[in-house]
């Protein structure tokens, strides 16, 4: 355990700057504080639907409110859908976005008003190569070895500036009918293991495994890139985390159908405040009790609290090969 003690102290040095006890958002849900509106959104430029979440601190932590919400793109109102009427905090719009678009959000409820602004950024960097291999991984705690898939994603960005990113990996399954036509897709976000990568997990695999602490949202900066290029090495997750629509997708297969799986690698450009916000959320998810203090959550909402941002990806797609469906769902 001697080796762990040094690494754990290094881990705490990395965690604690994000966890000083100031402006801790959890505490707003208290009778001692005046009510405020909370706005949250991470608008992905490449997605068809965009969601703004609206809450009020006078309600319970996760209870939605029927707020009056306005969203503008380049000073023009866009159509909003309040999902599930008053039972949801989700306000959805489907306006296509491009780099440079300016977004404005406003929510009003029970005499309270909160606003936020964001601009769709230009994507930074380029994915130049992706290689897949089988690697042997040894548990730091019990020495058990296992074979895992490793994806090596080579990423190049600007030299001389510090930039911040988020990696998202998605498997897109396509059902192909007997005529060779793709008739339905299922998008599955891949839960990856970043413990062996020094940029995605600066604390090291030993500390992550010992503390159970991880980089849930796969965010990173380029400060460790010596020459503006780096190969991110991620492992396939041990767990699939498949949901209800997954079974619905396979239930539609018919005799003669086949399927293929394309893997999409996206690296989104973040600004510094959003990088810190997502790191803080990850730290909160991985709270290790007495070893952390309340989190600092950067916020950019006027008249309320929360964080609203827009992000733009660069992408690499590794296409799959059609495979006849035998009746067994691949996992």
C-alpha cells in the first residue's frame, strides 16, 4: 500500500482545487435561501434536438416547473416543446445550428427570471487516425488479468494555445432489410474506460481503481500535448448500459435482415468554464466522502444559477460490415 499513499495524495491534489466550499449549488434547495431559477443546457451543434432544463429551488431538487421559456437563435424566437407538459423540466427545440450562431435563453416563473447566453463555437482540432487492438489489462487490486478492446484515437489540435475537449463515442447500429436498405438506426452511447490514459486520467489507473474515481464525461485539455498531437487510449467498458429502446430495435428484425455497427468518435470543443463545470459534476458523481469538500460549480446564468453552453464536434467514423442476423442480440 506504500505506493498507493503517494498516488492518493497526488489524486487529492488534483481533486481538491475543484472542491472548495463556495457557491455549492446543492445548498440552494434550502428553506433558508430565497428561491431562484436554475437553467442547464449543453447544446450539441450536431444533434437534431436541443434541450434546456428549467428548475426552481422552491420546489424539490428534481421537480419540474411550468415556466414561460423563450429561446432565440440570432435574435429570432424558435419554437419550443415543453416535453410531457408540466411533468417535465425539458424544453426542446430543433433549429439547425452552425458555428457562430448566438443563443439566448430566458425563463420566467412565479415572479422569478433567469437568462443565459451561449455561442456555437468553431470546432478545434482533427482526428487523424483510429486503431483498434486487443490488450491485456491487469487489476491493480487483485492482479486478475483480462482481455479488453482498446481504441487508440489520434487527435491533433492547435500548437501554442490551450484548448479543452470532451470525447464521446457512439455505436450506431443499422437494421438492413433483405433488399439491402437501411430501415432503422439505434444510437448507443459507449461507456468507455479511460483509466489507462494519462490525459483522460491524470491520476493514474491505480488511484482510479482504488478510489473508484473516474472521468465520467471524458473531458480533457491539451496542456500535456508536447507537439499538438496525442493518441487517446480508451478501453471498452465491462458494462453495456443498454436501455429499453435497445430491445425494441432488435424486436423488429425479420428473416433475411442483417445489421452493421458503425463506431462514431466525436471530440467536442469546450470553453474553460464548461470544462471546470463538467469536471465538478464528475467529481460530485464520484464523491468519496471525507476526502472531498463541497464542489464549486461555475455558472453563467444571470438572475439564477446553472450553466448553459454550446459545443461543436470533429468526428471520425469507423464503418462496420453487414452481418446476417441469427436471432441472437449481439452484446
